[in-house]
C-alpha cells in the first residue's frame, strides 16, 4: 500500500482542495496532517480569536474526514520535522501542501523541500483563484495597480473545481496530538469550520451586494472572510459559483476576490511589505499613545469610528466600510503610523491575514498601492453617506441609542457625557497635511 501526506495549512476543507485531491490520486492511503507550529505563536500571530476559530476548524475537518473513513492527524512542532517523522512512521512516499505567499510560508516550503526534495509537491491555486506570479505585467514581477491586474485576472485560466472525496483510506495506528484554544476570545466570535462556512455561503444572496455592501446598518456583506482566511471555503469555487449566478452583485463579489488575489501577489513579490512601506512617502508620523488607545477602545468622540472599533472587539470582525473608515481615521486623521493599526487589527481579526491586512492598511495610509495616496476620508461625511439613519452607530454605541436619526453622529452638538472629538471637526485633515511632505 502506498501512502501520501496531505499537509493542511490554510486550506481546512474537503471541497475543492487540490492538496487533498493530489494526495489521494498519488497513493492508496492518505494521512491528513495539520502541524501546530510554535513559531506562529512566537511571532505573535496566534491571536486568541484565530486560535478559537482554528480549534473549530480542526474539529470540523476531523469530523468530516471521519465520515469518509479517514481522520485528521495533529502534531505540534516545526512543520518539516513533524512531517518527516510522520513520513517515517507511515512509509509515506510523497507530501502535498498548498503554496503560500508570506515569508513564513516560503520558509516552511524551503524546509520541507530540504527534507523531501522531489517528493514534495506544492500546489498553487489552493488559497487564491489565480496563483501569485501567474500573471505579471511586461518587465515586472507583479502588478502594483489593481485595475490592470483585475483586467488580466479576469482573462486568466482557472482550474476546474474539485469535488470532495467520497472515501479516503488512512493508515491505522497513527498518533495525534490534541489542540484546544487558550485565552479569552471575542464574545460574538463566529464559529469556524467548513460545515458552518458552506451553510453560511448557501444562505447568503449576492443579488443585493453591489448596492448594499457599503451600507453599514444593512450588514449585507457575505461575512465569508474568516472562512476564506482558514481555507474552509475555496475562493476558486466561490468565484465559479458567483459567475454562474451572474448579476451586478455577483460581479462585485468576484471583484473582491480579485482584490484578495491582488494583495497576495504583491506580498509574494514584496514580502517585506508586511512590515515596511511598500512605497515610502517620508511620513513624519504623529506619536500619541493616548490617542492610539482611545482609537483602540472606541472612544475617539466620533461615533462612526467608535462603532467600528467596538464591533471589532465584540465579534473579531468588522464591516468592510468600517475597516476603511477606522483605518483612515488612525493613519490620516490622527496621522499615527499604520503599523499601530495593523497590529491591533491582527490581534483581534479572526480573518487577520498578513497579505490583506497589511496591504489594505498601507493602501489607506497612502504608503501602498493606492494611486491617490493623499486621500483623507472625512468621518462625518462618511457617516452621513453610509449610515444615514445612524442605526449602525446605535447598534454598537448603546450610550447614544437615545439620539434620533443622524444626530447620533454629532453628539457634541447636544448635551451629554460622550467623549468629545479627540480632533476637532475643523482639524480633520490638518495633521496629515502638515506631516506628509
């Protein structure tokens, strides 16, 4: 009996999984493996919200595998070492893993390659629709602007969506470690796993997405980003299904999948963009820890900003428009270093992804791929436009729930004890203009 190892990383699913499909095709038996790498915790990426979500994902993946005759093996340690030990225990002749784009993923792949050589098979188009590096502009290794990337992305060939295996044979007697999340997580954290992900996906109607995805109170986004981050859903399958659905909403949703791929290909080409400015603007960042902490706690005096930050704390997730507004407020209005905000988001977001989090923050801060790096979003105008009745603010800032309609966005005009704006409304762009050369 031949044996292969399917090393799961950010592809915790049975449906449309190239790694699992290839491992099953290559051998009579497959050992599904997930390695808990202590380097993730040492680097600060093992945030409680993501650990709790990961525990759900692994439990669900194991249950799904058991239904088809297999089971998940969990090991703790350096991935190449643990995979090598498992290969020695089972006589596995090949190892299959999804291609990643972060510096961490590249190091993991290099170590696996050093151990397994040609027996290691790395599969692209597992974590993204179009693999990073598949499409490039003439004379460059990646696209630095989204619009031309999107045009090329739309024309790029796609792989076939793969069915989930009906059966999967796995060797007996393979030992497994246990995993339980530690530390408090956000009270409104969604439950993880492919089963929940597919149920949520089937229940979501994309028809209204084009018109309502920026409506803060409507909450009409798919909320699928955590499941995409952990690979509980395949972006290739989501894109294929949406394009069959057709319509403006489906098209707008697929465009967001293209944005996700865009950031992955930027990080693959420029891994230092996770920490350093993609395009330096010689910013003279303002330094004020009290203001940064007021922003983190949702106590800036601007209810639309505070609502977003409180949603993040409660759910480990934030509406896409709120992410844009809160990030702009920190990096442009307060003119604090974008890395402060990116770190806070990564500490709480269950979908905290290095490529999307860091590069979206850089886009907002004007140090990334935005072709209009000097744009500053006025929180009051944004509130009037995207929460005109004030319902989003009243949902997340209950001490202002008594204020009617749009009056909730300017509580300083009324009597009350809500914190005053930490930057006066007439000074909302002044710091940025002074600090940006």
